[in-house]
């Protein structure tokens, strides 16, 4: 299928069409086609595979297949579409450079705060409608998403963010040590209280873990192609919210702007509500172990015990009056809103503005030169006391602005909170302050700043009246921060949601109050268990321990738990890296039974593999067939998959000393053919083995060279499931020795005899070439002193040196070879026999294979047996013990 590049998501054809025959990640393809490509938090393009959008955080891990349809769209930026017919490289370079995220600037006096520590776990993939991975042995796994990640801000620390991840490790059971659950390269246990996880075995109940909750994120809300983390909330207003004044005169309930010092905005009128911050001198006394004391004439405050107050200027914050002692001067002590005593005020002479929390006043009269006000309580009601007004004050630093309730906001949305066909009864939404929330006075003092946001929702099915929820945020920080809000709906519905800012964004360069709609989520019904798969639920906290970096990948090092064999029988489930347990598991997973597997041979090889430390550690995905998986596993132990008389049987290429069968002209229907491949100048002189290292979990290459090899022409091997450098080298050296010493091919034909042998059977083969072995029939056998006297049907040629003879048993297997002593041209003696030959001719008599001890037969390994007429055609390779020289060696 093609890779198509579109100028936008509007109707129209693609700008470019590409083809690829390789399987690769989206990022690999982009980097190959666009040299200037680099990862961005808000990339200028989006990618869909087979109609499903792939999050840009997953581009580095998401592998597409040649048959997949990949669509790349250049995204809109700031309301304009990049639609010029340009190449992908030019488009990416242009858009990336033009629309990189930009943070708002502050004057040098303001400084700059810390960026929000985002909780980020990239690299874990979304795999929709694909088989669950299987893991053999011990491997590092990046678990796949089972549910959309849920990101939310810490309720007690708005500068930090949590992310909940529900991930699938793989099919079956696993052993996972706490130190082997990692975020990036950091064990999760090192993150302390900033991370927590629970691993669930297949079928376990997850209903008690909130991480297993399915939170659907509305795709319309979030980061934008213009570089913002969310949708910026804006506001309009009927009148200017802030006077243009450099000085104010306070006296009683009237505030005046001196001539030439500015004016109140035209349009301010009675009934409007304003926030007024005016600072007066106070004395703060250190109370020691008791509460600190504030002294002053509090007539304008009218304090009382339990009064909820706000202080601006020095010691800014929200408090509650704990005690009030009238006198000359008056004294008050304070509690924090949580009831704890206030012991840490800045002492001495201080400038502070003190009033009801919110510092709100209702205008009773207004002109461009003066306003009259009445005080409101912290709850917004009219002050029931007889408020005498402000003490006389001339201030050049006072702040007066219309309250947010006087403003109107531009709505962002409405957007559907959950997919079509779904309903929810719970919403979450996040607001984000990318530049912090603060006002900096002309003297450089940090002051609180408020922003009010209103959310409205209604049922999309009825499109009735909107229901409002209002939230006010107050802070004095330059650091990024966010807030997560929750809302329980009165009934299950498919809600549409819109949000606006109440109160315009400040134009003062010393004020930061930009607010963005960061995300919108709805709670849906998700699974409470996952049958047949091991899962992991994680909570990760961003901030000082977990930075927002792309290398933060959630991974586990998992060891598969499978039934194992012990003493020729099944034992309990055990964490295992063994080849044999995995081979048996795979075979039985597709319907084979114990009766279909040659456990005699598999158990024999299992002991060899365990003793050698040969393991199979692999991740098996949908691209692997059962046959490929079994052969990959067996290859880690120098073996291959065969079917022998209906049984699954591993055939290991290993050193041999006992022949299995014998083939001579006596039972050949087609004579023996030998083909020798002589060394050539362009032969391989080295092997490079690519494997995944079990320490670094990176793809590594080990060079396999014999003395004299210069690596001029190297064969490249890719091993699956071998994670040890030494064992990868041994397999590579085995292949290098095969290149050098396995150069003779044999072929012959038989009637039905060849069906006795199997793949990799070690056999003795003879022909009629002078100087090598001679074949004949055994005519008779007699017991004599010191052994047995054998009579051949053919005359025997004795040369110099020792000679041997081998006999073919009735089942085709080879007996011997035995040391042969000449009696005459037809007879010889041997010291022993391991069977009783039948020379009665009631059955075919045994065959003899006779010759010099070093050339009596050709030792071969059978590689193929194929039907041919009424018999079989056999192919084999020469057996050479040098092939196995490096099987137990260690690389230098």
C-alpha cells in the first residue's frame, strides 16, 4: 500500500505518493526521507495508519507493514493551512521552523519560572486488533497500552503531573523483580513516592485499582500545532477592566485619581465589582512558639474571630483571624485556612493590604476621576458591619481592577466528551498556566493574581440548558502549573462541554495569567480483568524525579513462567529461559498433545542445553509463524525442527561418535554421487552475528573470525532469542567452520531403506571407488576362538595398515565398525559382535562395509529424504568434527 502525503485533511488528493517494501517504524521512514526531521512535542504533521491516527509519541516504536496504508497530513497552524504543493522534506522543515512552541516573555525584572515536570511515558505502543505478544525466556519488554493514558495534575502540587498507565506485558505468566520495572533506565523503586505499580496475573480482578479505569480523552482538547499545550482561553469585555492611573487617593469609601495621574475607564458604573489592593503600614511581632502578632489601628478592617481574610504585599496569602485584642494599638493573631497557627510571618515594619478574602468591593458611584465603594465579604455578600472605609492614603502601588464577574469570555468548544454511542456520568478537565500565575509590582514584589474559568455542559441528546461550574485560581508563581477538576453528572449522558475565561487576559507585561484548556476526559466502562495476559498498572509523578523527556520509557524485564520437565515428566510452572519448555508450550498452544512430541529426544536435548547454559529469550509478535518461532528457539541450541514419523522432533547438529545407518551399493538404487566445493577467492572469510544483548538490551554485533580471516567478504547472521555475547559468538563460529569445512555434498537413491533415517542422521556411506570401502553380503558367520569368523560374498582387498568392517543389522542400523583380521580373500575375523547375524536367507542377509580404518566409509549427515518412484532420494553433507571446535569456546 502507498505512503501518501496530503497538504491538509480537506478534500483533495495527495501531494506525493511513496512506496516501501520494508517494515520499519514511522520515525525511521521520516528520518530516511527528511534529513532535517527531529522529534517535536507538537509536530507539524499527523500520521494515520489504516485510518487510525498514531500519537506522535509512538512514532519511534510503531512499525508499519508494506501492506499498510500510511497517510501523512500537514496540520493547520494558527487557523491557516499550509497547502502549497511542496515536498515532504520542505514542508516539514518549513512548518517545524515556523510553528515551534514559544513561551510568553517577561521583563528581565520578572525572571522566569520552572517548566512543569510532565509525567511522560513514551514508546509503549497502541496495538489495536493485533495478537498479544508472547515472551520466551527473559526479555526487556515495553508493555502495550490497554487503556488510554490518563494525565492529571497533582491536587496538592499543581506544578507536578501524574500519569496513570494500564499496560499489557504479554500473554501468560511472568516473574518480574521490583528492580526490573523501569522508567527510562531508572528502576521504578528509585522514584520512591513519585511512582507506584501493581502487576496482575492473568484473570486477576483490577476493579479496586483506579488506574484500570477507562478515561476517554476528547481529541479536540490539548496541544495545538501552533505550539501551545492546550486551547488558550480568551475573554472579551464591555469596559476596560483596569484604570490607567499612576496614583490613587484613598479616603473613607471614596478613591480618587489626582489630576494628571490618569483616570478610571469610561463605563465604570454603580453595581460593578472591583478588586482593590491598597497597602498600609503594620508592625509584625515575632510570637516565638506562639502565633506571630500584627499590630495597627484595625478600625478600617473591623476584625473579628473567624474572619476569613486575605493579605497582599508582605506576608501575602489567605488566613483566618484567630484572636483580636482591641487596644492602642489593636492586635490580631492568625491561623492558616487549615487551622494551623501562623508562626512564620515577616516581622518588623511591613506594608500590607488586609481585607476580606477576595478584596472585593461593589461600586456605588463612579466617574472617570473617582469611585465610591462598599465592602463585600469573602462569600460575596454585603458587609453587615459598619465599615468606615479606607484610612487616608496616597498610593502609587495600589491595584484596582474589575472583578472577573464583570467580564464575558469567548467559549472554547463545545466538544463531545465521549465517543458516539457511549455515555458517562463523570468528567475531568484540566486547565494549565504555561507562564505561571502572578503579578509583579513596579518594585519587583511578587503578588497574587486570580483567574476565573467557567465550564458549562449539557446532554447532546436533548441540547437543553447549559449547567455552569465556576472555578477561581489564585497564585503568585512564575512556574508552570495545572489543575485537574472533577465533576459528577446528575445522570449518564453524552455531554458536550465548553469552557471560557471570565476576565480578560492582562496586557500588563509584568503579569502572567495565560490559561489554557489542557484536556477533557470522560469516564467509560472498562474491563475489570484481562484473561490470559499479565498486566501492570502504574502511576508516575512528574516533577523533580521524572522529567519530560522522550527517553522515559516504561519497561519491564520479564521471565516467562511455563511448565517444565523433570525426570521425563511434567513438573510445576517455573520461571524458565529453557529452550525445551518453550518448544513444548508453542507446540501445545496450537493443538498438539504430549503424544505428538518426541519427548525422549526433547528431554535429552534439554539436559544438554541446561548444562551448556543455552537459552531462548525472545519477544514473539504477530509477524512470526509457529514454524519460525520453533526454529528460532531450536537454533539457539544448534538444532532444527523436524517431523519424524508424525512426531515433532528437534534435530541437533552435534558431535557424533555412533553411526545410525549404513548405505552401500548393496542397497542403493542410484549410485553414490559426491560433489566437492573447492575454496574460491570470493568465499566468505568471516561471519558477523547480530543479536540483542541481555545487558544493554540493544542490538549488538559480534565478529566471528578464524586465524587468518581479514573479513573481506562477511556473511551476516541475525539471531533471534540469543542474548548472550559468548553464545552468539559460538553460533557465528559454528557457521564460520561450516563455511570452511562443510564442502562435500552427497546424494544417492534407495528403495525403502532411506526411510529408516531422519534429518541429521549420522550415517556411513560407501561406494565402489578403489582405495576406499568395499561392500558385500555376509554369507556366513561362525564363532571361533577370540571372536567371530565372517564370510564375504565378494573378495576383499587388503592393503597396508589396519582395516575395519561394519555390518548392517536387519533394521538398517550399523553395527561396528570392528577391527578386522584377514583369514583369506573371502574371510576375516572380528573380536566381537553386538547382534546375531541371520544368514539363512529367510530375510535379506547383513551387508558388509570393509576398508582401511581411515577410509572404510564416508561419514555423512542426512539433510534430505524425498520420495522417488518406489524408493527414496537422499541428500547429505560430509561430517567433519572440526565443525564443532568452538562450540564451548569463549571469545578473546
